[in-house]
C-alpha cells in the first residue's frame, strides 16, 4: 500500500501553533501516515523545535502529486497559503482554527485530535469552492503574468498620492471608466474579506457568482456588481492615467501594472477543495464572526 502523505501547514510564530503541529505530526505517524512540511515551515519550525528536523519536506522527499490532504493550523491567511501550496494537485485543505473565528477553518483547536482521527479514517467530505483565474496582459496584448485567487483579485493604486484611471469591461463590453483607488473582483469565499470591507455584498458559499466592487471611485455609476460565475471581468489601466497600479491576489501574490496593462479575471477551471467534517453553517459563522445580535429570535432552526 502506498504511503499516505499529509501536508501539515503551520508557522512558528506562536508557541501554541508549534505545539499543535507537533501533536498532529505525532498522531499522523502513530496512525502510519507520513507527515510532510512545506520548505519554509520546515526551517522555521526546526529552528524552534528540533523535533521537526526529520519531518519530510514538500518538494524534497515528497512531491505535490503525492499529497492526500493538507491539515492547516492557523487562520484564513494560513489556509490561503496552504491553498497555494497544493494548487497543482487534488489534495483538499482542512483548516483548524488556532485563534480568531475565521470563515475557511473547519474546526477549532479543541477538536484537533478528533479531526486528525477522521482524516486518518478518510471520514470527511470535500467542498469545491469557485476560484479565479487571473491574467495580466501588457499594452501589446501579450500575457505577462498568470495566477489564481480563492478570495479576490484586486487592482490597486501603486502610490498613495495618485488614483488610477481604469475602464471596466464585462464579457467583452465596456461598462464604465472612472478614477478610483482600485477594483476588487471577489469570489463568494472572499465576499467576507476585502470585498466586505469595500462595501460589497456577502455571498453565501453555495452561490456561484463573482462580485466586482470599485474602491473610492469618482463616478456616479460605481456600485458593487454581482455577475455570472462564467463572466469575464477585465480591468484596463488607461493609457492616460498618471498613477501606476498593482495587482494583488489573496493579499499574497502581486504584479505591477503600468498604464496600458489589462487584468482579465474569470472562473478558474480548477476549484479550491476544502475538506469538511461537518455540514457548513455559514449563517452561524457570520453571527459569530461579526457578533451579530440575534436575541429574541423565535424560529425553530428548520426554516419558515
């Protein structure tokens, strides 16, 4: 039987996360699975605790295609990093929340041992989340950068002093041009992240759609838009703009955008796969995350 390779994603900045990573590694080994660390995590964790020095390293002794699943210890930012690490394979990501209430983590740290047992038993479901394919073209139409996003792709101004001039295009047709601080193109997963802060709509994860939200736009028609999941959204940096721009994807990957650059965002053919141990209750996550007042509710929890 082939060895089961489980990626453990954790950083060494917090003592409780290091301790949790050690527990997960030990539990996986006891169950006969092989724990694997990303290269950066391996170096950082080993510097804190020599226990991690002999854990296999992704890209060294184990390839991406060898991975069965990724266990992530942290918040949404760490889960986004894990999604990047497993992007080229089918391994789902299981998030164990180590701090604040997040939207991507499946369970809290108190349930960590039970979660590892269920991973070993393959007792989980896989939920596929819409991801974005992002391409940057130069003024001549050549593709100069490609990446993906689980939360959002954001075109932002490169300097604080100057806004950028852009034209927004939907499905090959121009919609409007305006000066702005930027544009957010978000998935439903990312609707509670930058999109939410920018005044965009909260979209339930079961809804397939793409949100487009201007940032501080100087225009009468600059409202948040919700378009088809199969729409092509393009943002062009107008040649006459005096400010440079920058593309950010999930707040992790960036690319500079000179005047004339064109950013094309559409649904990726490869979704992000999240491992789920329980039925997702997105409404409850919203209530917990934003501490929403629900006192006085008289419903029975079964609908109308």
